[in-house]
C-alpha cells in the first residue's frame, strides 16, 4: 500500500488523545513563547492549524484573543473542547482551510506545516485567510543536533514506508532562510525569527511510551514494523536520556518565525 504523510492522519492521531495531551502540556512554554512572539492580545481573531488538544488556544485565549482551531483528528479536538469551551473548532485539512479570505488577525502553526503533502500549498492557505497586516506564526523543531527528542523520533521513523521529507529545496526547516523563503513565496513578509530551548521530562518509561505511541506517525510505523519492534527501538534510542531514577529528560531547541501579510 502506498502511503503519503497525510494517509489516515485524523484516525491515527485519535488513537490516544489523552496521551498526546501530555505532550501538549510539556510544550506549553514553547506555545507561550510563540504566542508572545506573534504579539497576540485582546481583540485578535486567531486561528491555529493543527491545534491538537488546544493547549496553545488556551494560552492565546488567556491573552484576550478569540480563538479558532482546526485539526485532522476529531479525538484531539474533543480534548480541545474541554480545554477551551468557547473556542470554534473544526476537523479539517491545513491544505484546504474552510475559511474565507482575510478572516484572521493571526494564524499559528506549530510543528504542522512540514507534515502537509504540499508544504507550499499549506503556507499559501495560511496566507490566504490572513487579513492584510495579519501575522503568521510558525514553529518548527530546531537544529537537529540540539533536539534530543529527535533521536527517538528517528528510531520510530525507520519503520515508516516512506522517508520523511525535508523542506522544498533541501536542508532543515530550522536553517537560516528556509521559513523566510516559504513564507515569502506565499506572499508574506518575514519579520523576525528566533530559537528557544525547552526540556521535555517524562516521569517513567510508561509515560514516555504512551506519548510516543499517541503520535500518528508511530501508528504508521507499527503497521509496518510491529509494535514490539517499534517499542524496542524507541526505548533503545531513549536510553541515553534516562536517569538513575527512571525519568527521561530531553533538551530540545525550537525555531520560530513571524511573517506579515
């Protein structure tokens, strides 16, 4: 069977929404930094594409924004509805946003655009729904040599029936000029970029594995390699980051960009 990155994405990411909520909570400091970098505040109408369990929407709403979220996974959106009951939430595709042109003051995408089958199209859709003067906030993994959790992700990815692509034109999304090029091609004006660090800590092996197996791409890896093989590979990759007490700590760097329509 031929796979694309988007195959079964909604169903795969809905296998254990509560497990993925753990990861979203760990990423809360990253989300807060992105919201701050985009100068989100009272009166802003904000859309998050790939909103998952709504942790960033919750942060943006606390800043005074009215929030809308879109995700392919209905299961994740059920948690988002509990987190942000007043949010407008939709199941949908980042490559075909169900919103009118020039609707939002801010569009945010955290670790989502790179998983589109057509990355330039996804950026173009984000630009389309922005008002003139609106801001796009993009957050990606940082430099691979400064993202320890990528070791585990790479161990899982070896079982996938395809290779995870990099950005159009090559390199990494964290490389200088890559996000600037993609947003400029979508008709936006890059304003500023930055990097931040945020460590993820897991209480024990069970919690780490729960988060790993809640990820949609892990579901595809399990289909190909089997659950036991994927679990063994993930734990072997995570072993250098395990403490004497059984906790796991991964230091990670994140890259972000703000662009304006």
